[in-house]
C-alpha cells in the first residue's frame, strides 16, 4: 500500500497531524486540506486513492465537498464527524460516502478502515480487469466500466453501493446475514452497528428498484439479512 495517496480534509490541526502520523507510518502518501475549496482542488490535481473527510468544515462543508467529488469520481470517502445522530450518518452515506466514523476515534481504527476500503477497491478492480458483465432482466452490471443499467438507463451508484450490489448479484438467492455482508463489503467487523449497511441497501433500492417499497431485486429476509433475486 506504499503508493496509495490519502487526502485528509479537516480544519482541526491536531486531528490532521495525528491521522497523518499514523497513515505515514503505514507507508501512505498523505495530503492535507483544511477547508472544502482546498479539498476539491487537491482531489482534482492529486487524484487520491481515498479521502478522509470531515463534515463540519468552514465555508464549504464536507457534505457539499462530497457532492462535488461524486460528480466525477467514485474515490472511496470516509466521513469523520463529532455528530453521531442517525440522520447525519444517513445523510453522509446517502450523498456518496462509503463509511462513517465519529469523533473521538482511535487513529488505529481509522487506519484499519482505510485499509479495508482500499482492499475492497483492489478486489473490485481485479474482478473488473476481466471485463465481466452480470446481467439479469432489467438490470446489468458492467464490472469493467463500473456502471449499472436499469432498463437500459445508466444509474449513478457510489463505490460502496456498486460493491454491495455486485456481491449480492453474483450470488442470487443466497441469504447473507447483516454481519456477514458488512464483513464482505467493508472488510471489517461492524461491532453490532450495521446502520451503514442498511442505509446503503435503502439507497440501492431507491436507485434500482421500480418500487423501492416492494423490491424486486434486493429482498429482506426478516431476522436474518438480505438476498438478491431475479
């Protein structure tokens, strides 16, 4: 992972210095921005492999930064914030965030999340190198171009939404437990908090299902988890 570039966006100097120290120890090349505008410029010029993004930034907050980045990039984004309410977590994940960690947090825990995101990205790219296409009636996933079509229309998904849909679609009718699915997609333990997974499932249904309230593809197996049907 020595060549991976990580962009840290936070206006608290102590936080950026601490995160940078831990990431550099792991061999990452680190870039830092203390405001949203600088973050967008670095995201454009440096093209980081992952972004650690604080929500509460001055002038241009993390939510808006994420929205702007998502117009042109699927780079993994981990939100960090002192806000732990469900509504804030859901908002961050809905607009394109891949993971969310609340302050205060252990730097080693953040490093583990960064590594998990990058490992998943590498797995996805390896699978895509073979140019595989997963196709079902009304739904097509192109692993090479990282695109999804619903009834012929290209649908915009975040990187984690795409990973989740791909994994489910590759094993139709197989029931995945919540913890199991979280482990497969995030490459880490959820420690009982699977809200991130459930938000991504909800987002996916809104984007690919003809009627999200009565899903056709991603079904809930009550008391267990989810499965993909066609």
